């Protein structure tokens, strides 16, 4: 099957209500394939239900740092206390098939021979692309190691972003609009859809994007979801209260 439209999201973080809202929106977007950029689990209260839904929807993707930590708790020791507490909870919930799903996620994924997907950076799931210096480093790494790739999608920061690099090496952050953003054939791009389950740009909606391969555009989308129910599940699971309150604030 020819893939013409992709949906890409990241950082669901065990927020079932947010993920369900994204899929309800996606059902009207006529996409051919759905992919994720890691951090399926962590922070929120529904890790098993989220993995089950991703498996049911045949969603493939890459590993995030929380996914890796859920498989090896020693790796979570460097997390802050909120994240560490949530990973301990997550590990207690996972059954064998959930572990198998997380274990089977690759570090990176090359799609259609032209789109690269990873979580943090091309060097580690734990490092960020959050400023111009980090974007420059990532572009340079792509040019050295993967010169045939000019468009990459990443997560980890929980903030929607498009970094571009033109043929002269100038790097800039593009303004984000509701309209599709045209990806020029003579530029490179690093694109972050933001977070489904724990956005941090003071916008509490669940965020994702759609890629139109024929038109070579990306369009950012945001959907409302039942935050109150997600918060109630966090509190019922006896996870830290701040993990619930931050959802409504989008921080």
C-alpha cells in the first residue's frame, strides 16, 4: 500500500484519555499509517491500557527514555523523584506482552527511505534537542552519519517545534501555525509534534501532527481530552499529586 499521509505523535506517557482523543480525531483525517516517537509509559496511570491500544491500532514507533527505564529500573535512578515514582508504578503494572512490546521498539526508525524517527537525539534517548545549539549538533550528526536523510521527527521535549537548516547552514525555528507547513526540498528539518499525554507549552490539549508526503507538508493538530478523568486515575493510583495538577496547566 502506498503511504501518502502519516500521523506522528510522541510522549503519550500512559495517558489513555489523551491517546483516545487523538485516535478519535485521527479517524477523520484519512491517514495511512500512525507512528510514535517513544515514551509510551511513565508519569500517568494507564501504561497497560495505552500499550494495548497501540497494539490494537498497529502503531509502531521507537523507544523513549521512560520506556527503556520501565524495562530496567536501574536506568530510572537518574530520574527526578516524580518520574522515578511513576516508573516504579509502571513496572508493577506491566504484563509480559507489555514488556515484549516495549522491548521490541527500536532506537530509531527509517520510514519511506526519507523520514527518520527517534526520541531524544540521534545519539541517545536521554538527550534533548531544545535549543539552536542542540539542533545544530543534531543536523551535523545527520549530515555525517545519514546524508540521505533530510527530515527527522523527534520527541522528548514535550514541546512542538520545527527546526530548519538551509543550504547555507543557517538554522532557525519556524513559526508554528494551524495551516500546513511546506517542507522545502533544499532544506533539512527536525520536527517535534509535542506531547500527547503531558504537554509542556502551557496548552493542555493533546498534540500530534500529520505528514502529507505528496504535498510534502506537516500540519500540527491539538485536541481536547478528558483531563479530569486522567487526573482521577493518577490520584487513585497514588501517584504524586503534581502529576495530576500539571496536566490541566500544560506544564
